[in-house]
C-alpha cells in the first residue's frame, strides 16, 4: 500500500491538538527583588528602534541574575547593527567556545573600517612613513579604544556590562555617543575567559538567593569550580609573558592586528571602584610621565561620570603597572594607555559593604558601563593628542639613547627550546631574526659572570644565534621581557625598606605593614629558558635572516633495522620521547654511567631503545614520535665494545618503569598550582595522569601509581594525619616517587611528616621553660627576626646543579638560574642528595632581594632535594618548575623526577 508523509505543518498541528500545552517555567531571578537604586541603562536617548535591547533579548534586567555564555552570545549577535558593528572571530577557548571581537564606530567609519585599520597599523610602525606624514595622518584618523571584559570568569559585572555597552554604542542616537563614534573605533572583547565564566555562572545560578550577608553558598565556589581561571586553571591576567593559553594567544594576535591607543581591562570585586592613576611601581619602559599624564586624563573623566551619581571610587592604591604579564602593563609597553578598572560588585548578586550598606551586581555593572563610556568619550575628545603621543612613543623605541642596543641568544643544543623562546617573543609582536654568519661584537655584556659583576668584552657569535634588535616599534616591550633585570624606582624601594625596618622593631602584638609588591620582580626570558645570552652596545647590527622553522632530523633507512637506537639527552624533547614511548607500553633504558656501543659514545643519562625487547611496531612508532618532537635517532648497529667500556649489555643500562602518575587534587591544593601541573603533563609532555583525593592516598588506590605529585598547597600534613603519612612513607619505600612542588613539598620537613632530613631556615624552636614569658627588648626581637628570611616577592638566584644525579641529567652546565618566592629556605638534607643548591655568594641575578637578609640566609641552602627512602625517592622542589609555564629551563628537573624517580637504580648520584 502506498503511503505519504504528513506535511510538517500538519504534523506539528496534530501534536499540538493531541498533547496538552505545558506552561513554561518562569526563570528564577533572585536579583530582581533586591532593594537597589535602579540605575537607568537606557538613559542615552533616543535609541534606534531596529536594534533590540538586552532586556528584550534576555528577558530580564541587568543584575537580576547571571547570564550564561550562550545568552550573552545570542544577545550580542542580535544587537550587532550592520551599519555600526562588525563582528570578528578571533579564536576559540580550550573548551571550544568561540572568541569574538566587536568593532563599533559610526556608519561612515565602519564603511571604510579595513582602510582605517590599515592606516592605524601604519601609524604603529614609524618606519613606514616620515614623521610629517605620520603626524598628518594622526590629525584625521580615529582613535582605537579596546574594552576587555571578563578575563576572570567570576568577575561577572564585567561580563554583563559588555551587553549594555554594545547596545548603547550600536543604538544610541545621543550626541555623546554619536560624537564619540565619529572620532573612535571601539573594540569590545565581551568575554576573554568563557570557560571559567561558564563554570562560575552554572554553579552560582543553581544556588543563588541574592542574600547579601553571611557566608552563603553562592559566595563559596567549591575547589575546582572557581571561575576566575580558564580550563587549565591558569590566571590569564598573568599569562602575557608565557602566552601559554589559547585565549591569551587569540587576544594578543587580535590586539596586534588592531594596535589600539587605549586599552581597558575590566575586573572586580573591590570595596570601592578603582581606576588609574596607578600606584607605584610603574615599569620604567612604560614612561612614567606619559602614563601619569594620560591616566589622569581618563581618571578625571571617570571621576566626573561617577561624581554625577555620587558613586565612590579610589585611585593610586594597590594596583601597579610593573609586571609585564598583566594585560594593562603588556598593552602599555606596546604603546597603548593600558588601564585596569576594578568594579565594586560582581561574583554574587549582592553584598553588604563594611559599613553595612548594600551594593548589588546591578551596581557593579552600572559602574563598569559608565566608566567604559566615559573612557571612550574622553579618548574621542583627545583623539589628535592621543594619536600623536602614540606615534611618538612607538617612535621613541627606534632611537633609544640606552647603551643596550640588542640581545643575542646562543642556539645551545636544544632547538625546540630556542624556537619556543623566539615564538614567545613573536606572539608579543616582537621582531626576531637569526645571525646569517658568524660575527663579533666589540662591546658585549654576558648576562652571567663568575663573580656577578658586569663585564664588557669582545664576543663572537655563531651563525644561527637569535638576535632581537631593540630599535623596533615593540622595542620597549622587548627590552622589558629580555633585559637581565627590570629596575624598581628608588622611592618605591626606599618605602619598602622603611616598612621592613619598622616591622622588625614591632612587638608580637603589633600589626606589621604589608609590602607593596603586587607580583614577582624577575622574569628575564633568557634566564627563564636557561639559554646563554648577551646584550651588545655596537651601533651597527649584524647581518641576519628570518627565523626558520626547525628542520626535521634526517630520516633513517627503512632497512636493515638496527638492534637498538640511541636517543641522546641533549634536549628536553628527548626525555619527552622516552616518556611517550613508555606511555605506549614500549621498553626504554637509560645509561646510569657513560658507555660505548659499536664505536658510538653512550652519554650518561642518554636513552637506549632495544629492538629485541620491544614489539615489531617499535620502529614505526619511534620514528614517527621522533619526527614529531624533532629528536634525532642514532641507530646502534652493534652492542659490541672493544674497549674497557660499558656497553648495551651492561647492568648500568637500566630499564625504566612507565610512570603511573597521580596528582593530588583536593580542597587544600592551590588551584593554579594544580592547573599548571595539569597543563604541563597533558600539553607539554603528552602523558596521562589521575587526579586523586588525599583520602585515597593509601592502600589499593595508592598502589596503582608509582609517581605522586603534590602541587602547591597548604595543610597537607594535618589533612593526611599520621596514618596517611605512614601510608605514603611505606609506598615510597616500595619504589614510589613522591614529588612535592613549592609548599606542596616543604611540608615534608614538618615534624609530623618527617619525610626528609632537610629543615627550614629560621624555623622556630621550642623555647626553654625559663624564656617562655620573658619579655624581649626591641634589639632582641630584631636580632631574632633577622634569623628568618623576609618574604621575597619573586626573584632569580644563582644555583649549582649536580649533573651526576639523575635530576641533573640532560643539562649541559653545572650552573642553573633558580626562581624563588616567599620566606621558606631549606637547610640541606644530611640523608640524601641536594641536587640543586644555592651558591655561596653573588646569588641574586635578577629581581629584588632584601639586602642583608636574603642572600645571607639563602647561601648554600638547598633548592631541590632527593631523599632516597627504601626503594623509592622523596623529591622536594623549593619552587614549582611549572609555575605559569614561565620557567622552561627547569622543566627537565621535573621531567627527570617523573621519569627516573620510580626506579630504584637511581638512588645514588
């Protein structure tokens, strides 16, 4: 029998007749009932009727609830009026959410947007036109203003304000808005961190009641949820140096494709709204006078907007402009006036201030919205001067009077790390090249000297060395990222030293003063990458050529297949290759002593893969992985050695165990510490791991692993208790590698833990009974406190590496630059190996240290410790090598711990 399909319209109608209609549930809007001043987001009348409002599209008012990514996306795209708005896809987040940039301007400007962008890029490079032509172009061009939203996903007022800002710019016909758009192109990045925001908003909306007081559920984000961070739990407002996250890379590329003159990064939540001028310190290359001038212009504009409503705000407190990993500092050093704005609510629907008054999410949104409009308006009004000053700042980098003309970095033996440094610079828009042929500099300055004193010398540089000329438009940023150390201002330093002297004298009941360091004070990339570098004074640059992609190792013949392969450990990827082979189930050995086979030297620490001990698929898999990683393979045609030397059959060629890795993931673990380890293992090494709760670190669950990593955290000893610590100790004795990073390792020294013989410098000792209640004089207190390290904001120090120990395998030199933060220094262990120790003198190589305290107490202490325990190892790293993906030169220390730690044969070094 022939049948016919029912038309869709009739099918839908039949369903509607057969099934009773279900009323749509009303969305919970707990913020709508809050008593608050209903700020009018639609006060810039009249509006064009063809652009729908956020309220119409969302179905609720600003601050009634937290919007999801998809709600924001739908709203923004629906409001993107074609004559005023262009939408650009700039990338995707780790979890696949699209990242977009909205360009908004007058219809006249938008019609020629591509030409305006090209002209602006030309202005950003003073080499492309004469000063007269650049000045002339600046007089007629619009200024470009970038408003960045929601880099920290739980700073939610910023996320919400993007929708009302775009609507106002797209729809308002007010003279204020139309005049601003005639003189500016506004670039809106509505959400830098969609993944973190989505975690936050789904959790918060599921619990939010709008209760403004108390420790409510909507205020407490459980471990792992925190929306501040991206997928890998990185703080992306610290990622501009490393450029490690795809969101950072996408935003940086978009910034460099537009080169705005003004950049605002919206944040929250503080007691009172903050906008610049900034506090000290200000990075020297930012040009403090220029920044003071322009942040005062925008600060006064914001103040006028806030004063109109009686809103409170603060300037010149807490937020500095020094560390180049922040968005505001990075963009400032690229020529923009980079500014951080911190709103006073968000992350919850309402809260009570310290004086008992109520502030709501809607208030926080309104404050960000008004500040953005005021900034855009001020930039438009000051367009000519802003553009002229921008050109002058970019031009000043080309003709610096500084004696530091260029940085030259030697290739070393690790081409991937060399390329990674070059790529990191290029992602910041910095021009790099390589030396075409050997050249000599008459005035070269090595970054490191034996006695720590500056030296000027004649130096030859081989072909292939990396050259970064500082006379380039991004020269100020290049210098900041590359120079051995970035100085702090004298007045700032004096203020910190004064605070310290005062703190030393205070009695135990007095509150000490906080120091004003907001972040680390050292980041020099040659040090971070463990590469040899010089800066030179010569006026004439060497002949260079563009940086080429690394060449793949020469392909090996398909036949005959060798009995073994040698993988020389002269580069980091050699160890990663070994790890990935082990992960796939292949067998890999490592030389614990130097040897020789078939006339080929087998270096200490190098890897050997034997054909007979692996399946036939080895040859194809090994060659594929080696090609991907750029690791040369050396076929070993014979195991025979005709000398009194160690060969392939020797007991000193030890088989490695496949690392079965667990990483502690629990409430006391630093989320960024866990995230950086996660990113390192998954994205850098390409190996799998299992997150594990502390309560599972015993019995059968623990026995599944032979490597356990404790990221930075607190309270581990107390949380584990004696049974948990005893279980860990027994597991290590059975062959496990217990790895502790920063505070995830220093708890090993605690009395209740007793996992290492190392002790903390200046640790309190139990007082004698007669001394317990005895009052101390000021001099006694000061003397006692000087026995302890004063907390470091973050600096780089000279250290010695034991390359005979397995943790030192793969390094080509005995000296290492080691980062250090905080006030924990370690006395060396007496029952194991101090694989990395700080030098005796001339320790500080970059950043700030406390004179008379830091180097005195740090000298000859331990940075990395191996405490053999039974058949296993307790490995303590005073600093986390994975921190912010910044310290690439320390990677091998951690890789070696993972790779060699679960192997009993590496107990001696």
